C-alpha cells in the first residue's frame, strides 16, 4: 500500500466534518482512523464494491468498538431497519400518550342503575344472583 498521507488526512477531515454536520460524534484520531482502514483504505467510497465506515445499529459515535466496514448496500439495509425500529418505537410512545390522555378525560355518563344487581356487570361476568332470579333458576 502506497501511503499518501495528505490524501488520507483530507479524507479523514472530510469524514469527521460530515459526521459533525449530521450531529454524530466522531471519536477517532487520524492514527486510529488509518489503523481501522488498514489495507482497505483505497476501497473507501460509495460505489457498489466500495467500503464505508458504519456504526453498529446506526447509533452512537464513530468510535473504536462501534464501527465496522461494510458496503453501501449493507449500510442502507442497516439504516432502513433502524428507521423502521425508530418509527415503531415512536408509534408506541404516541399510542401510550393517547391512552394516558384518554385516562385523564372525564368518564362517560354515570351508569343508570335500573335495579339490576351491579355485580351482573362486574367484568362482564354474570353473578349467580342475577342468573338464579332472572333466568328461571330456583334458589334455596
């Protein structure tokens, strides 16, 4: 591998700047960045057979222990999976907020007691009292 240090410093600075613009921490020194890429440094890019630095689950900083090399196709797949996961999590949060708000709303009109045993409506289970007296069963 021919080491063109200026070319690699520009690539390192560009990647660090792009991460900052996207609001992602970039916690790699130039030395760590070069060691990470190693022999694959010339394969960096956006082409089909190129390699990209990717964060695990597309979260957290660009840092040793949270990065890997992968193709653009792999990167897009990871991003899509994580986007679906984030959308599902947000939908669950939104639903819970709606349910919480509904719990704080006033209840419907009070139940009009027409003389029916209130236990008859307890959790949808008929009480034996109601069953005996209103369905033709005799009691002792």
